[in-house]
């Protein structure tokens, strides 16, 4: 959540639109159905928020690059792996997960 002070997600939207980064090779129409943060440390709310995205039509969830890579502030989330594993365990085969955007 602290990264939001530096990044409003515009590069995430740009790489989706341009089919770059994690979205390279995506064919056909892609629709952004939602955008959410993790809910703050230690990321426990990420599972609930991911469920909501799926309920509202998401078939893929991309974790922004700030989580694992720490861009743009150079500080990756210390809970990234645990948070992403929890989302994967909860949603299983219902959704594709991407661990970065750009």
C-alpha cells in the first residue's frame, strides 16, 4: 500500500493496453474488471479482494510489479510470497495468476 504514494498504477494499465511485460503474447480482447491493493500488511486482505475480482469477472489476476520487484521505490513487499501463495491456495484453478506486470 505504501507504494501507492508513488505509483497510481498507470504503467500497469499501459502494459496491459500495449500487451507488454507480463501481458506480452496475450491475444484477443482483454478487459480490466478491477484494480485493488493488498489491504495493507501483512496482505491478509489480498485473498478477499482477489475473490471479489473473480466474482466480478476476472479470469486472470496480475500482482503489480511493486509487490515482488519493489518498483518504483526499490522496496519489495516482505509478505509477497506468502500473500500470493494464499491467493493461489484459495482460488486454485479458478483464475490465472501473474506475479508481475512490467
